């Protein structure tokens, strides 16, 4: 499945300006390590209570400063991490990391590191295999499990989940995805918390060893250490499934965030044609319909979270009006007229209110709509739209179409991130 994400950007600066490498390619020196040496920390998806960690070979638990293992375990011998609290008479509590079955960790407040004892083994968490090691600590709301591994190893578990299985003719799109994912990851390295990124669409979807594919491995290797730069710095590289004809500027979608010069509307129209590079997407065009009861149900459930609507209900939905279009043609805002007042939805908030019956958000804000009323309220509401995702940065289906047309990954990236250059991390 092709997915698009944008997380909250960390502030990462370069300690020295980029130099020049072979072929006059800008080189970033001094701040980062190459992909084989750069460590990344990925917060794993919270698992059900009782989730287990282990390894595919012999493994051990270590203190964070290394040394000999606290305890050793055989292949497929699993433990379930948990937290217990020791509270004093004043009510001050200290959280400790523990495991089941019981193993003495010396009253460790964490972190505790789970690491294979052989180079050919992987750690496991909740039944899935991961490269590197697991760092277990007490988080704000329970156990925090972080997969610590190299940048290159991390990308092997990201790229295939973000771009899917592609044909040989589409390989440049996989390379573009590898560079976009790598750039995003370097930009989001941070020392302000115990991990760099989430393993979900909140940052980039990461599936570990079980997600790896030979094609994406090749794309990562053939673009080794390549990143997208603006003014010599790696940028935040949002991407999404399908732009529907044009990408969007940041403020068109996240209206409270500043625009960036390299994230502005880019037409996906094929020159000399009425077609678009992202035409092959199954969600290039789509329709979503609501009857009166269905529309009222989604408004009752979600409207108050994204507007000033009361949380105890809004009554009848008497009208919905469009309030302007963005430069890329997306709906800027909707005015929802209800029995309790008029409420404004802006940008991407529209998608999070107009959900389908299963709770999936609206495909995009690039749409038109038709409505019918009966008895003073909307009885049918039909949305006809284009695209899938927020629409900012690289259009993944557009990248696939451009690769089919013979464009290389550099051209694809410099098109979707205008004003950027393609450079390299020098470890």
C-alpha cells in the first residue's frame, strides 16, 4: 500500500556548509554519519499487554552502558517487559523495568537493552523480526520499546511499505522513495527525546525485517547516502499517495504551519496532454456519499474535535458551503450550518471530519460536492474528488508515472521538491 506521511519536523542544523563530491554533487559533512554508521531510534507501535521480546538466535539483556549481559537466553526464549512502581510514604513513585518470567535486573529504572549474541540473529518484538537491538524503558504511559539500528537497516523496513512492489520500468520511483525516506529520517534525528521517529504513519511506516524486499534493498544501495538538500541542509520530505493533478503548499493543508519554498504546488500534468502522471492511481478519482443520517452521525462524532461545535451534539445539518479554493484547487474551508450554529472546517481538518462509516478519513481535500435537502436538513451529500493523502511533496503515483516515462530519480525529486538539489551525506 502506498502511504504518505508528514511528522513534526525536528530542528537539525549543519555544523559546516556542504562541500563538493565527485560529479560536483553537494556533500554534507560534519553533522551526520553515513547510512551504515548513523544510528536511528524507532519507537515501536504499542503492543497488547503481554507482548514478548526475544531473538532468532541466542540473545541477552544488557545495561545501556554495555558490558557483560545481565542475563542470557536461548533462541526463541521470550520475555514480556513490564513496569512496576515503588512509591514512598510521600507518594513519590519510581518506575522500574521488569520482565516476565522474572529475571533480576537490579532494580533498573531502565533502559534495558535486548541484543542478539550472534551477528546472524535478529531481535523480535510482538512476533516480528528487527535488525539492531531493542531498548526497553519506562515511558510516560507504560513500556517504551525502541528499535535502535543503522539508518540503512531502518530504510530496508520502510521503503517497500511506502512505495509497494513496482515493475522494473518503475524502479526510479523506488529510488526516489528511498531518497525521500532517507532525507526525512536524517532531518528527524533528535536528542530531545528517547527516540527519533515513530514506526507508523505519524512518521514513516516501518515493518522491520519481515517487510524487506530485494527491489527496495537495491534502490537503497544504488542511492547510498543520497539526500534532498535546500541551502545545503536536508529537508523534511513529505510524500503522499496521489496528488490528483497538483501537489499542495503546506498552508493549504496544515493552515497553522508556515509554507516552505520547496513545498509548493507542482502540476502533475503530462506535457502536451490532458492526462496526469498519477492517472494510474486507483484513487486518482473517487466518490464518497452520505445520506442524511450518515452525515449527521459523522458530524456528531467528529465536528467538535476540529471546530468550536459543542461536544454534546449539533442537531440538524442544514447546509454545507464551500469557502474558497487554494492555489492548487483544493477546498480551503467548509462552513457547516447546523441547528446549534455555523462551524468552519479548514484544510486537512475537513478530511478528519468527513469520514466514512468505518472511520477512514476523506481521501483528500481536492473535491467538489453536491447536496440535496429535505425537511430543512441535508438528505444526501455526495463528494466527488481526486487524489489520496495530504498532497504535499512527492506524489508517489506521480513518481511511478514519471519513472514509466523515463525520468530518473533525481528529476523526480527535484520536480516535487522545487528549488532543491540532490546531495550526499559524507560519514
